[in-house]
């Protein structure tokens, strides 16, 4: 049965021409011009890298690929860092919390992997995903993004007859809960240590979150999820080199779902299934924004500069 499913997926694999029509012929990495500044500022032993990115942007996949393929030998050779201190130089997430907005940096501390890390030493690798397929993923697993949506209508950028409590044609707001540990004497947002940020729509969440990261003035890389699928070795090599790391002799891929298959990650796709899904131009253009009002809203409101900078095909 497993072999039948594998053969079915292989038969559905998109052609190289179809993939290139969607994402181009090479990786798009923003921030490579700041690599030297990072290496000049942070001594080799203290250089750390790891993922940041919105929910469903493949931060787990990036963390695994980096851990499997990139090493900070200067740090590893000291033999003084415990596993929780990232002896190879790769952390599971940004020490201020990988999903948090850019301005959380230097003001917040992640509960997992945040303690004891000098945040200025950390080079964030910010994952971005095609906004159309990202919205479809958010409909399946919304994580800490809160908005009313229904199986009959999602992504639901503009209300239609399925969206209860909203006028037809009205945009659907989104509230995102960013949980964090504040640093120093900064006030905790509320007794449960959480912050809700309002966005006018799911699309505005994508636009604003990534625009704020592109405007950041400190060293950081911004990397497309799709390049971890279609140009994995080249992409990871450039990231590793930027941080002054060394690649392992043989490149290793993540074949199963990097998220695991339990809890909120249940149903996440493995490598072959992802190739089929994200390399298919028909799925992207016709199977996601099926309501005409949502399509027109996205066409009008998608950030053109972000789409161009990361090589995403326009609507």
C-alpha cells in the first residue's frame, strides 16, 4: 500500500518548467550583503543561527536541515556547550521567539531556547512562504492566529454568505497571540503573559509581518520555504557560509514531515507530497482563492514589493 501511494505521488510530480514558472531558477535570499558585517561583529565561537518566521512557514524544516548539514566548528571544538546551548551553532528558534514580530528582538525571551543567549550574536534566518499557499496552510492549522473561518470558505479575506456575523463584502480581521517572556523590567502584557495583535485580514498579517522584517537594519537572512524544497542544498550552503559555518561532506534531506504528525502538526506533508503540492501552478492559482471577492481583494492588497523581492508569481 505504501509503495502504491509512493508511485502515485511520483506520477504527480510537477515538471521543472512548471516549478520554474512559479519560483524561478535560483534561490531568493535577502540579506546576503550583511553576512560580512555579522562575521566581523560576532566572534566565531559565539555565532548562532536558527529560524524565525510566521506559523506554517517551515521554521521546523529549516531547523532540521541546518542541524543535519551545517556546523560551527569553532563552537563545537570548545566542548563546553551542552546540547541545550546549541554546541553546533544551530538553535531551534530565535531566542526572542521565532513567530514573534521583529521588534520583539532584544525585548523578549523565548521560553524554549531563549535563556542565556546574547540576542545580538544570533543570526535569524527568516522563513517566508508564497502568501497563497501560506493562507491555505493557515486554514488547516491556524495555531495562534484567531479569526472566524469555516471549511466552506477559507481563506476568507472578504465575508460571503458562510461568514456568520459579518456583512457580505466586509474584510475579516485576524488577532494573533504572541506569547513571550519579557526581559528585565519591561511589563508583562497581561497576567497570562500574552499579547494579541490585530490585523485587518490574514493577508495583512503576511504583508505587515514580513515588511517589518525587510526593514530591519541588523544582519538577518530571509529565505523562501520553496527554496528548501527545490534548491535545498544551495540554499542551506549559502546560509551556512553567511554565518561562517562549515557544511558536512554529504548533504542530507528531510524526507518526512519536519513538524511530526501529532498534536497541532497532524496531517503535515512529507517531502514528496510537498513537491507535488507546492510545484503545482493549478493548485496555487485556482484551488485556493476560489471566491472571486477574495481573489480580487488579494490582487489589490498583496504587497507588490514583497512579491517581487521574493520572486513570487503575481496574481
